[in-house]
């Protein structure tokens, strides 16, 4: 959250002083899932904290902060983007071409498929920090919470009534500049489609309160309902008024709301009585300081916020009538095969909602020289198919997570862990020669996977990615290497102009990454007309 002016500080001081005479409420906060929110999934706060740890590590490795103009911010964008792409989102990096700080990184916008595109509900948080520290409460807390809710939406994959759009903003700390740019680029028609923007800024304050932007407004009703069900007795976010990205939307006539737990203002005696904590102390004593690390997070506040975000999303955009659905599983879930032989498994499906439907089966993530077939290749849910994976003597040894995909009215996957023995290789090098088509001018990247096994410890600081891509205009291509933990390493970002093809060996410092696991080459065509394929690529980690 950006700093306020001296006048704003004085006004809030008067409000806080007046609040100290309000009698304390007798009811204490309770925890648990309210009956009204049972349709929304519980969000595991430990997963949110894992994202915060990654953001903290990014700051540590990049000068101690994630300011919008720094590599720390760009690495934060890569981390969030990698997770979203893997979960099936359409993701766009929006460069802030006017009004932002010189060198500021992009806004990151992600949409989930489905839902009425004329009724958009946006959920946003700023991803940048100040230069003084890593910005884990301000505002890793909002960014990480949104990311985990987005991943849970992908996992549950409910039928959507309205469109959901997520945003991670650049350059908020310099004056809400990234969100202002975004709103300025919307046509009047596109603005009208956004029914509510929900903002999340500093939602893990250790001495925090429970604050809602525009608490009495219609657009805040779901957020308030969730916290009311926990008896949290939320208040208006006086301290944060016009200090975070919701202001960019409000000023453009778009209804906005949001959660906050407080910054440098001090908790009153009445607030301490009903919420706990220390009266007279700042909500966040590490606000805009070097101590805003993972140690500066209240799990209780973070958990109440992230579950409230999920509740609000489900109440706003998920249909109350689930559509037809099914499940898919593989039995056994793993198997071993000698190179040159084959192995089988049973793929079962079940109807979980609505009528039985036909689903098409496919497999991905196979090692080189291996093929998969299904008998039959499509089934009516409730029936099974036999998966046969055939290898050749050249199929490299290793363990490979093979993804079985079942596509019907929705898509579900299951994983079969294939272990190949007696083949060449293993160790710290792998190759994937399978061609992958690159769609023209697509918002979504395609990937090609290499599984590394038997390579002890971390990868090398001089790891090599040898990439061969056939394409008639290499300047269209955004090429990245995705580590097993989702971290993204840029290899080529629309460089090379009008030249054909990429035939290049990239040296990448991967010394912080564990070598073993599934590595992916990610390629996106970011402009129209020309097309191509990933031909082959080799990864060497020692």
C-alpha cells in the first residue's frame, strides 16, 4: 500500500482518536467455516505461505526487494505466471507504456475460461514492494492469496456463471500507476462489463484488524457476510481509503471493494478488545521496512482473508447449479518397464454429476521413444479403457509422470508414474524430440517436458538448454525454461527479428533449483501470421 499525504495522516489520526471512545464489543471472534460458505472450498493457508516463502526468496536473491523496476519484481511475475499457465489460465503480461516509473515491469492479467464475458468480477493485488524490503505483508500477502485462490478454482473447475479475471499490479507503491494504466486502456464497453473489482492489500498484518473497503456497499456484501459469519465485526477501511488499487477503479466509476488488515495506523483499545492484539501499536510495525519478511505475517488474519476471497468469488461467479461432470483415475498409479517393452494400466471414469457423457482419452509427458494408446480411445463415463505404454530400446532410463487427460464437457487428468529401466541415459541430461505445434498469436504457451532423474543435488550455475524451434519469424516467440517448482527462466523474449528458427544453446544459472523433476520448455507466439513447432530440445544440468 502506498504512503499517504500528511493531510491524510492527520485526518485518520482524528478518526482513530474518536474511535477510542466506542465501547468494546462483548463477542469474541470465532473460527471455522460458516454454513453460508460451504459451497466455496477451504483454502489451505500453508499453500499461501509457501508462495510467500518463494516471494521472500526472490527478494533475497535480487537485492532484497521486489520493487516494480527491479529484477525482483520481474522474477515475481515469472513465478506467478508460471503457476497460472500450468493451471490452465489465459495469462497476459500488460506492459505499462505510459504513466509508470521508467523500467517498471508489467501488469499480469489472468482469466479463467467459462462464465458470461459481459459480467466480469475482478480480483486484484499489487505485486510490487517498496525498495526497503521484500514486501511480504505489503503486498505478498494479497498476491499470494489471490494466486492460491486461482489455483483452487482451477483444481475444483466448477461450472461458471460469470467471468473471473485476476490481476497482479505493477508500480502501486509509486502511486497506483499500474492499475491506473490498466483502467485507462479499457473502452467504455469493457469498463461496463466489470461488475466489481475486489482489492487485497496487506491482509496478513500481525497486529491487524479486519477492514473492508466500502463496507456498506452492495459490492461488499459477500466479503462482509463471510466475516460476519465468523463474528469478526469488520470496520470500514478508513486508513486505506484511496491508497490502493481499488481507487483506480472507483475513480473510473467501477464498483470496488476489498479486504485489508491495516498498515501504520494504531489499533484502538476498542479494536483490541474485540479482535485481540496490542492497543496503541501499529497494525503492521514493519510497514515499508526491511523486516517485512515471512516473519511479519499473522496466519490467523491471512486465513480469514483468503477464505473470504474464495467465498466472495464463488458467490459472485460460480453457478449454483453444477454442470455435467465426471472423474478419471488410473490403476495402478505407477509401473515399471524395461526399455523395449510395454506396460498397461486401467483408466476408469465415473459420472459425478448429471448424465453420462463421452470423453476422449490422451496421454502426455512420455519419454522419448515411448508411445501411448488407449483401447478404446473414448469411453462413456462409468466405463474403463486400457492404457498401453510402449517403449523402445532407445527410451532413456528414468521416472516420468505421464498425464492422462480425459476431455468431455470439462477436462480432468490423472497421473501415471512410469519408470523405465535398462535404457540409455539417466543422470543430468535429457532430450525431448517430440514435435509440439506452436499456435499463432496465442495468449497461452505450449510446453515440452523433460524428466531428469538420478541427478544428485542442485543443477549447475552453467546449465545448458539447447533449443531447436522451427518458426518463420523468431521475433514472435517468447521462450522460457520452467523448473520443476514452477520458477521461470527467460531464454528468448521476442528477439531475433524476422529471422527464421531458433537453433541456440542457452546457458542458465539454475544453481538454486533441485535437478530432479519435470523441466518444461515454454513457448508462446505473441504476434500474428507466422507459425511453427518445437522441434527438439536438450537440457544438461551438470
